[in-house]
C-alpha cells in the first residue's frame, strides 16, 4: 500500500510541475479565462484539480496568425534586382578599356622574359 501511495504522490507532483511549467511557458495570447498569475496559483494550491482546470479551461488553442513573410536582403530579392538596372556610361567603358590596356602594358614591362604572349 505504501508503494502505491508513493507512486501516486510522484505522479501528482510530476503532473503539477508539468502544469506549472506549461502555464508559465505558454504564449500570452493562448491563456484563457484568467490571468497567467491566477492560473499559476490555482495549479499550485490545488495540485490535481488546478492542473486539470488549467489544461481544460485555461490553456487555449493555438492562435491562427497570418503567414509570415520571409525577410530577405535586397540582394536576394528578385523583384528588387529586376528593378535595378545598371546605368552604363559610354565614357566609363572607354576609361575601362584604356585602364586595361595600360595594365596589360605594365604587365608586359614588368616581366620581359615572358614567352607566352
């Protein structure tokens, strides 16, 4: 008889602890009927009945929310990338060609023994 009573006490304590933790960790929007602090004290003062009341009355169903939009940077957003078009300046193209030509000449001057031209 003592073992059954001990097992029953362990089950009641585990159920009460689970109900208390669930009460404290649940989203505020899902707590129904009473404030969270009131539910905490009800579960604490009336272990079995308070826990059952919490799970059947105080714990609400998940709140359906609007689907979340994924936040992404502008470099990952295809709409943004499609709207941005680089403006090419013809003078800039000419400067780039001139710089590439000078760079090639500098490379040739720096390595006179090169034979892979």
